[in-house]
């Protein structure tokens, strides 16, 4: 699987080599080229959504979220459960087509990253929308869940699925690595790629779910959120949260590279 960081490095390296060659032929042309390439690369760079120090740029229900040792920590206890599921919501606006990566670990209950979602309860920070589910059960780790949408599990792990105008999504292929072992309380890298109706989840560089969503209630934009689940006491930690909006040819290229070749 192609890693975004490696792509950026190769682009910069190639751009530098090309500029050096053209500099020998035409210094003025090389200057224009370097400016254009710098603009493209700057646009392609992901932005960090977490400063590693505090919850600046995020909002959630009081008493559940903190920053510890450079990670966002969400925690519930028997004495203070979450009712209902509650989310730490990014305050940077709505997302549409994008790529997001983060490192995450959790225990006690399942968690997830919510996206293209709607804030349905501003007081309890409840969200409705797509969720990259983080679940201790292997068949659900990295699946697509429709939080409060009425659609429930839309596509499980190892599934490439297509959701039509009616009914549940149809599985059209098996994807991923059935031998991949995922442990909830180890640091795992989650990646989400969303372009139009094409949605891809990856864990540790391997696709866990691919969905083409043609459902009437498919979502095109909304907010981002990190989940604390109602029920059993739990803890979840997130760090190195990187977000990159996508559009045009860049969006198509990232989507194509992210799809498993099957």
C-alpha cells in the first residue's frame, strides 16, 4: 500500500531534480516551475488537527476528554458513563472529500472516528453519520457503521460493498488480509479516504472496508468526531491526527491508490 508520506517525499525529490535540470537551460523558467510546484505540494500537505498539548480546536462533553502524554484521551467509568454515545467534535468546519490518518488505541468498549456527520445533540455531543468503527471483534475492526442513521452496520471488515437505492449494501468482493492481527490496546494507524460516494477504511496500511454508497441517505459532507461509547467503562486514545482535503485530479489519484487491487 502506498503511504502518503512517501508520495510527498518522492514528489519533492523529483521536483528538485527537474528544477535543477531546467535551471541550467532557463533560470526564469525554473523559477516559475519551482513556484508552481511549491504551491501544489503545499496544497497536498496534510494539516495536524491536534497540537499534542490541549483540546484547542475540539469540543466535547465536559468530564470525558483530556490530553495526557501527547494524546487525546476519552474515558468513561462505572460512576460516569456516557449516555448516549458522545463525541469530541472537531471545530474546523465540515469535511467532504478528504484523507485522514491517526493513531489510536482503545479498551473496554468500541470507539470510532465519525465523519460527514451531523451534530444531533449539542449538549451531549451526539453525532449522526458515517463511522470508521474501532471494535475489539476482528470482523468489526475498521468496518463502516451508520451511527444513528438507521442503517446499522453498512459494511463489515474484509468487504468491498455497493449500497444501492434500496436495502442493505451488497458485498461484491473480499478485501484485506484475513491473517492480519489487530489488537485494540496497541497503537493502530487508521486511515480514511472519502471521495464522492467512494469510502475506504484502512488499518495499519491494509484495507478493512471499501464502500460505494448509492443509498438515498448517503452523506456528502459533515463534521468529524472521536467516539466514546455508551455502556461498559472504556478508554480511547488518539494522536497524530492528520487531515487533508481533496479535490479534482488529486482526489481521484488518492482514491485510486487507496483501493485494493482486486
